C-alpha cells in the first residue's frame, strides 16, 4: 500500500512539473515581442521566379508546409479563384517548416509573386506565426497590410 501511495505522489509531482513547464513555455511564447512581418525576398530562397508583371505591386503570400494537403488546397483555391488578382495583387507561396528545399510547384500553378522557401525559419521564429495556409497581404513596399486566416473568405473586404 505504501508503494502505491509513493508512486501516486511521484506521478502527481511529475504531472505538476510538466504542467508548469508547459505553462512557462506558453507564457514565454505569448509575451515575446515578435517582429511585424515584412516582405523582404532577400530573407528567403527563391524556388520559382516571380513574373515580371508582379514585381512592383502588392503581394499575397501564402504560408504552405509542403507536407500539408490542407494548405496546398488553400493555395490552389486562391489560384483558382484569382483572389489576389481581383484585389490588384500578385499571389506567391512561402514554404515554411521544411528542412530541405522543396521542389517547385506543378507547372499548372501560376504564381505571379513566385515561390520562396523559408530556410532560416523567419515565419515561425521571427514573425511568431504557426498557422499553415494563412495569407499575408503585403503592400508594394513590403509592409504588412493584413493576414487572412485559412478559414476566412479571401474575397471579403479587409477589416477596418
């Protein structure tokens, strides 16, 4: 009986330490000051060249994990609906959380803003983002205008 009580106390102590550790990690992550996302192609590895027509305008950049079918579907949805073009912007992809350089997209997918690989983890560690399929709307100069979550309709007007 004594051994069972001792094991229960050890298990409870381990659970409390684990819970406290997760809480500390969450608190540190939520209180950290992350950089405001800014589109600077020099921070990323180019996989697919942007079209010359989209060099100077606003960009919609979709964060895609190459192994995630949902975020690839989100990208294809944006391509098929011409969502960026209807807003006067070009569409591109930023491959995130990929240890190796991803292959370029299928030839049937046309991305005017190009395809880029986040080889140094800017999206996660500097910007503090973690949601695959989110779309960053950057002004022509690279300033962030808004972030469209993957669950939102990209055709809806930007919130004020």
